[in-house]
């Protein structure tokens, strides 16, 4: 799928994704934190987030960080509604301008990532750091998304996930790899039903009930119940940290 056709597709369900995130804003905290913890963010740094969705990363950044979100689908919330162009590429940022670029859970929608990776390189400053975190090919999460979500949501799901060659692809764009890890963590919910409702809303699952989605989560991913009564849905991303120099 090219970047434009994917964006058209995600525009259809971006509103529901955003609604789920606003109804349950802390469910994915561990996912954002595992990415943030990869870099030392200090006062005055310029941080790009692409694709930013509804700018969820913003609340995890320390005070004094200058945040530049970029989101190609206009069905997501944007704090600054004046941003004119929102096509994914080229990135709407000047060359060598950013200290850190986060890309979380977005690039698996893009078949040819070369231009995007080249753009990541272009907009980062000389000592800039990229944190790319997305679903890994053949992982439980990949199977859950492509098999269960794709069969039951409004748009289908066919991920072009990160794989063993992604780090080499980043090197071709000019990056040096700092770390390349699989990160396991939880999406956290007050109870099991909230987990099903969140996932049905986030992924725009309309063909089955949230109870059926709970069963699928248990089958595909697994859950853990904590002493405080909360429920953790097991989730996993492939996180690559790369430097421009
Ligand atoms: C699962 S959301 C991730 C958003 C946010 N980073 C988060 O973690 O919630 C998927 C994102 O991919 C974005 N997107 C749209 N078109 C894209 C494209 N062609 N390539 C990559 N991402 C795209 C969507 O707009 C959406 O923000």
C-alpha cells in the first residue's frame, strides 16, 4: 500500500482510534514510556513525533521540550489546528533541525519505508537520535492485528511490520544503530471489559462484540491480572534507536 492510500484508509478510522485514546488515556502509558526512556531529554530540545496520532506522546515529555507533532490523517485531535499541509511526506520540517524523532506504531502501515527513513535522517540535527518503535513481523501482536483485527474491523489490517533487515534499511539512509531490541510491556485496564471496549474502539472493530475481542486477546496475546485488580494486556514492539552520527 502506498502512503496516500493508507492515509485515506486510516482517515476512516482515525476518529475512533482517537476516541479510544481519550476515553482511556493511560492504557498505553508503558508503550510511550519504553520509547521515551531510550533518550535523555533535556531542556530546550526539539522533538518530532510522526505519525503523531492525537499527540499522545506530548504528555510524557518533560517540561522545556519543544514538541513538533506531524499527523497525516485529519480525523485525529491536533492542538494546533493551523497546520496547513498534513500529507505524510515530505515531512514538514527543516533540515537538521530536530534533536530527537519518535515514530511509534505508525510505519507498519507503509510498504516502502525508504523515503520516510530518508526524511527522518534529513530533519534530524547532526547529533540527532531516532527512536523507531513498531510491531515486529511474525510476533503475536502482528498476528493479532492482521488475523483478528483485520477480519473484524471496518478497514482490514495488513501490516508491513519491522523485521530483521529494518536496521540495515536505516543504515542505508545514513543512520548508525545504537540499539535494536524487542520490548515487552502491558496495556493496562481497570478491568477485562474495559480492555475489550478499548480495543474494539481503537481498532474500529464492528463485526464482533467486545467480549469476543477479550477472548481473542487472551488467545493471541495473553493477559495478566494484578493484585490491585487491574488487567494487563501483553503487548510487544520492536524498538530501534539510531543516531545520525
Ligand atoms: C496506530 S496509529 C499510531 C499513532 C500514534 N503514534 C500512536 O502511537 O498512537 C497509526 C498512525 O499511522 C498514521 N499513518 C497514516 N498514513 C500513514 C502512512 N502512509 N505511513 C505511516 N503511517 C501513516 C496514522 O495517521 C496514525 O497516526
